[in-house]
């Protein structure tokens, strides 16, 4: 074994890398349907759009995209490296058609996850030994549900690249620190500077690769800054020189500080979340702070109290700088983005806090192994001044805190979990393996004569094996289960796919070349271009599959305009919103009128939420005493919102025959905060309103709709919106496409109606009440280019005259 350690280690790493790829390939069967490969999540589709554009203009990267966020377009705020890597894979593989590009791109995340394996090994070996590295490398393929899910086949997104290149930076930075500690740098001997500077240059290059993936890599500059402060203090108190630390930081962070101004990537807005001058300030501040710490230590050499006082003064100055200066306030805003919380923490899933249930699901017993590994590293750091150990502690703690605040950083923490588990397992084996193995190899008679059973040693080995084995088993079960059964639930549904493919083939070209690269300066949308209004969840699907331009998208561009439209309770209000957005088509689905509705309401008014639309009440569960479920009761306002009038009511007038009369307690149940249903009955709408007026009880009475498609009051028809496609006849799952039109004007009084037959064969009657002696109708009876057609002419109820409406009249408002 000893003679072949290198070969066996290489074989083990290859096996771990292969396991990483094969485990992540499990969804292949569920995602690949003939030539069509579905992707996991929503952002993956936009990444594919970038990959297609880069492959078509290789290696040019478009920093501005007019194919989303109509009518402004989108300035891309992340780097070109992940699309470049993916496009390069596609070119090497000979993928030329769209299905081929999508299929090849779907394999890139598992391959990048496999590349993390040797990095984990090398870091583990640096902070421990070969065993530490092998344990860490063996865990990377399976630990952390978040890292696994974000590097699975089909999840074509930059998260795995963030983890890969941030880990590469940590490895290179640790290598430079470790070398400088073993080979002290002296500014009087320039030959001692060069090796450290070269290693630091490598660290700077690794950091730059991470920066080219996402500006989020700035988190690791913060980690380096915190480490620098602690390490500089440790060096001074130990009497160790800090020249190596200064050289490492100066060279490492000079690389991005010089690159950004020369690259042309920078935008004007000074924010750490963007490629801006704020990054340059941050790197220069880090270099300057390191130099200042070195200067203070040199000036106060051998003086402990004075040095600590100087550090305290420096800390106070730093706090004042962050709070009072423009640059400091920019840095503070960046810190808040990582460690603070605002509206986005509840509105955007990946920015939500890391709750205990999710943490256990993702890390299970790893939550015990992380602090165990940190304690062992802390004890070793106390005995030895090894910068690589201290950096690993700071790295792990900062990422852990960021993860607790925003669960998206969990995929970074996977590497730290693997490393700290390796540290703990190695410590346990070093402490107890020899005594344990010797004891159990002895014959029984020698065991009986042995004075002491090595209980601590056996216990340490047993605990380490048990926890590591549980981590492996539980993580593998969780991740394999997700790959087999969870992935199919988060992919593009057949309803959305068919609707968007129809849109691609049956709606006018917006006049923007999907594959062309555009510059923001001087770009204007051509005459006749238009946006597609939908909820932001679906924007990337509209861009990629339909090749049309959504108004909003999962980056939340123009989301306020979307909420104003979908929650408008009058057609006049909705018309202002859709005109401002420049939309021609509207796409809705069953979720938008049900499960996604609370999110739309929250984005519209965080304080009110769903209160204006839905009243949740505690309802007794039949057959179970003192057991309640929370049921939504829909107010009249809910049915008047545009999203419900379009998706659930097809835009036609609804005249209810019944309504739900409800009585409920005004005082909430303390444990829940919800009021309790006292009674309900279905009545005619007029009777229900009269019952509310006559109610004299201690609680409250109200009128609600009987279900999501049955309003308690008459809802007027939409005059400028016509259904042009539906993916199925079931409104709960169907994806519907509507067109915004001027509408044809018919003079008359009363109610006009026309029978409609959709492209699925579903039939309904479009009905409209006249206003000021006119009707404005959205459906043409002749020359209709869509599959949703009238089955006759318009007719005023009670009359005999029929009205023929041309397509030209509908579009022109004639």
C-alpha cells in the first residue's frame, strides 16, 4: 500500500469523480425525451439562451440582452465564464442544432462538480494529511442537497462554477500562505519574495476566474480580509513577521483590481453585486489594510498592549468609515447583501433564511461534524501558527453565517462540510485507531489480562465511523431520491412547452434577432416589437422556448408592472399597465390564479398581501375533534383581478347563481392567528347579501365565492382581451395565451354574446354588458387567424340581429 500510495490515491480520486458524474446523471432518463432535453429550474433556460448566443458569436459575450425585460432590455450582471465553458463544450462536441446544444450543456454541471473532487483532496491534504484529503474528496460527490441539486444533469446554471472556482481560489490562497509560513519572506532578501509572489499570482488568477463567473466571489475577498486581521494579530503576538501575508494579499488582489478597469466590464453603478468600481475599491482597501496592519506591527514590535490599543482604534475608524463615507456605505451595502435580510428573503426562495428543517434535510449529521471539525482546527491553530488552518476556520465560519442568512450559499458550504468532516475523521483515527486495532487483534486471553480497555480510543473511532457513515448514507438517500423523483417536478411542464412552442410558431416576430449580439448604447426596439406579459417565474421559458420577449423574468425586472396588471380590478387600470409595458400577449396558468397568487399579491403590496382578496379561516376537520385546517375564502375583489378574470373566467362576464354566506369569529385562535369559521351556507347572491345585513351576532358575516371560478357578484367581461390558445381544457393546469386588442365597436343595449370553441374543443359563451350604448368585442367572427374561434356571429340577447366582426375591425377598433 505504501509503495503505491500515489497510484491508489489517483485511482480513488478518479472513482470519486466518476461517482459524482454518475449520481448526477440519474435524471437523464426523465429529462431526455427523444431530441428534446428538459432543464431543471427556470434560470437554466436563460443560461442556455446565453450559451446559444455565445456559440453563435463565439467567443463574444453579450452584456446586453434585448430578448428579455421588454421594453428596456436587460444588462447582464454576471460574468461570461460559465456560458463560455458550456459553449466551448458544445463546440468541441460538435453540437450545432438547438437539441444538441441543450443536451451537451446539460452534462456540464456534473462535470464541473467532478472537478471539485481533486480540489477538496488537495485542500484537505494541505490542512491535514492524505487521509483528510481522501475523506473530503469522497464526500463531495454526495454531501449537501443544495450542491447536489445545483450540479445535477440539466441544471445548467453558474452555481456549480461558483463553487468550483471559489474552492480553487481557496486552494491557491492556502498554498501561498502555507509556503510563506514555511519559507519566511524578508523585504531585505528579494529572492524570498518571488516564490510567494508567484503563488499569490496563481491565487489572484483563481480569484479572477471566480470573478468571471459571478461578482459574488467578493465574499471570498471578505473572508480573506477577516482572516488577515486575525492572522496579523496572531503574528504580532507570537513575534512572527507578516511580510509573507502582505505579499500574498498585495499580489492576489492586485490581479482583479487591475483587471476590472482594463476589461471594460465595469458598469457605472457602484455596487459590489455588479462589476463596478466598488470591487476595485474593495481590493485596494484590503491591500491597504494589510499594509497598515504590517506597518502598525512593525512600529509597535514587541509591544502587546499598545498594539491591541492600536487595533481597537483601527476598528473604530473602520466602523466610522463604513458608516460615514460614500465608499464605506457602498461596502456596508455589500455586507448587508450577504448577511442582512429584506423583502427578497421571503419573496425569492434562495434568499430566504436557512431554517433548521432544511438544514437537517441537506446536511443531516453534518451539522454535528462541522463544529467538531472547527473545534479540532481551533485547537491545532492554538498550538501551531499555521495560516492555512486559520483561513479554513474563517472561511467555514463566514460561509456558515452567510448560509444561515441566505440558503443559496449552502452550495458553498458543501466544501467546508467535506473538509471539516475529513479533519474530524482523521483526528479520530489518529487518536484511536492504533489502540483499537491492537486491542481487537489480540487473542481473547490477552484481552482478559489487559489492564485497561481503550474506551476513549474505541469510542472516538466508533463515533467518527458512525457519523461519517450516517452522513454518507443519509446524503446519498436524499440526493438519489431527489434525482429520481424530485427533478421531474421542477422541469418545464408539457402544458407550458406546448403553449410556448405554439407562440413561437403562431405569433408575429418581435423584430429582434434571437442570436445576434447587441450593444446597449444606441439600441432601440424596432417598430412593431412587443412584450409578453406573464408572471416573472416564466420569463426565461418565454425567451428560450417561444423566442419572444417577456416583460418580466426571474431576475424580477419590471415585476412591479406585472403585479399592477395582474391585480388590477378594472380594465381601465389594467390597460394603463399593459400599455406602459408594451405588451401584446398575456400568458397565464392555473398556478397564477391559485398557488402563485399570494406571491403576486405580496410583490404588489407586502403589507397587505392577500388580505384584500382572500380570507383564511380555521375550518373543523370532519371526524377529528378540535382539529382544524386553514381554508381560503375568496372575496369579490379576488374575482375582479385580471389574473383570475383571464385564467379562470376566460374574460367573459360571469353572473353567479349562488354565493357562500359565511359567519366567523372575530377573535383569532391564539395558536394560529386565524379566525374560526362558525357556519356557512350557499344562498342566492341577493339572499347572501341580505343575510349579511341582517347579521346581529358577536362575530362577523361576509359573502364569498363558492370556488375559484364562481364569484359572489357579477364580474364584467373584458373588452380588449381574447383567448387565442390554451394547452388543455382544464383551467387548473392549462396554460392560456391571450391577445390584447383594440376591439371592434358595436352599438346596442343589453347583453351581447357569441359562442367560442377553443383549440382544445372546449366550448364557452363570451358575454358582455353594454356600456353607454356600445359593446367593444375582442373576437372576430371572420378571418380569425387563431385556433380559438367563434362558432357563429354576435347576437344581443333577446334580439334577432346578428353581427359579423372582421379581424381588421378587432385590431383597428373599427
